[in-house]
């Protein structure tokens, strides 16, 4: 596949989680999260996005979010549960993207804030319409996703490389 291949990355923040007595990594989804995650999946399906690969944090709330969202998609992509997505910094997220095989054209990351928001903002050198200011005003709430397109190899992913083409929140 050419390094000039158009690529798409969807950054999906986990849905609303409970604040119980569990360790942070083991927090389950709240009722609202169990309602919002399939809605996010349906929204992705409505856009006709077919993912080649899903990288999902190992935290319980991200795994539950992805299980509910992917059930709404017409095609279930290969899913890799990646420990490094939990509490990942912006630099760690970009390094993870740089490791992605160039066979992957469309990738979904299921992770956490502040990383998902920081990554969407950092990658978006351009944006359609008011998407970037709207995303930055909203703060990237639970079950939100951003779609960034770029051309080139995953190894070339860096600040400003992409164009923000979609941003969606379940309660906007």
C-alpha cells in the first residue's frame, strides 16, 4: 500500500463510567454509558466507516464501550486490547499510531481523556467548518468521537498532519 494512501482515524472516548469502590482501571459503565455507547456505534455505522483495526484500552469501561458500540457496526474489525492506551500521554498515543501497520487504512482508538481530546486537537492541522472550536469548547465528553483524515504512512503521524472531518457527542 502506498505511503500516499488516504487514512482515517476515529478517536472514541469511553462512555460514562460509574464512580464506585473499584480501582480506576476496573470501573464499569454507568447506566448512561450503557445507553450512549450503542448510540455512538450507530452514528459510526451511519457514516459508513469500515474499520480495519480497533485498538482499545484494557480498562473495563473502554472494553464495555467498544463491545456495545461495535455491535452496531455492519463489520466487526480485528480488535487489539492495548494496555498502553490506559492513561496514555499525547506523546505515547502518537508513538502507538506510529507503530500501526501501513496495511491499516482506517483505525479506531477507544480510550480516555485527556488523551483522546489532546490527540484529536494535536493531529488536526485543519478542520471542516466549526468542528475544531466546537470540539475544544465541549471538552470531549464521554462517548464522543472525532474523525481525523490524513495522507501518508502511520509512521509519519505527527502534530498537524490531519484534517478534522467529524466530531460528535451523544448529548449535543
